[in-house]
C-alpha cells in the first residue's frame, strides 16, 4: 500500500469538520500514515489515535498543547522530543515502537502524565526499554507520579492489593514451570467406601424410655379392658333373693 500524508482534505473528509480547529477527537488507525503533515493545525485536539501506522517523526505534534490522550502504538518511533511541549498529556501509549530509556527522558517533565504503556502482551507489542531487567524500577524512578504502567496499577488506591495478587500469580506460574512434566497423579478418594454404607442406628436413652412408656400404656389399656369386662358381667348377674 502507498504511504499516506495527513492533509487538510484528508482531515476534513474523515471528521466532516470545515475548520481544523474544531476537531477535538481524531482516530487515524491502520492508514499507512508516514507523514503527520498538517495535523499540528488541529490545535484544540484533545484525543488522538495514530496507532498501527508507519510514523517515525512526531514534530507536527509539538503544537498540540491541549492533547490529553495519545495513542502511538505500533509505529516506528524512536524520538519523543516533540512531545515535551504537550504539557496536558495524561495518557500515552507507545507500545510496539523503538523507544529506549534515553528517548523517555524527554517526557519526564510532563507533570500530568500518569498513564504510560510501553508494552502490550495481548497484541505482542513491546519496546527495547522493556528488555531491561530492571524495567519496572527504571520507569518508576523516571516517572514518580505515574499511576498505571502497561495496564497495571503501580501507585495510588488499590496498587498494594494489585501487586499482592500479581506476586501470588507469578509465584504460581513459577511453581508450574518447575513442576515435573508427565507425572501422573492418581486420584485419591475423599472418603472410604464404607462411609456411604447404611449403619443401624444406636438406641438412645430417650428411645428406651419411650419404648417402656408405650409398653406400660399398653398394659394399662389391657387392664382397663379387663376391668370393664368384669363390671359388665357383674351387672348382668341376678341379685340374690333375701
């Protein structure tokens, strides 16, 4: 595909805006853009997505003072000097470029910058700086006010809990990695087979007392019936003549 340069006509056709200063949000992804052209004329731009292009020169972005969110992932960027003047920048995505530690130094003075992404494990995007063994500590030292790095909360509310969960997750992964492979573990029974067998219920003292009570009651009824028979027979006998 042919490389694309951002022009006034291109911006107007995409946004439908007649005046470039009226553009606040702009998404120009997967367009083979290699030259940012006149994008610097969109001086009121607040959110800009230039991901998945062929951009290496960021000079036209220097005039975007109101820019707060900038996505430059999957390009060919190695120099971030023009972003120094984007003083309102809060969220910056640089995953999938050629960013080194030295390149990041030019944006360390951006006081509002609290979210940075230099690698994206889902899209397999990274940067040379991410290969550093002390990557996390290096970034935190350079950007002490950062809250979210690579999609992970590193400071502020909830950061301690997040790190704890991440440490536990990493530990579990480490255990899985050193566990012997092809070792089959036979399942064990939770309980013995005899656990499910019906067993005769043991007679309690209450059961014995109830049984004795009903036996006594039965005897009382039998005596009552016998007494009733005797009374009936007695009434039927003729009285003796005086």
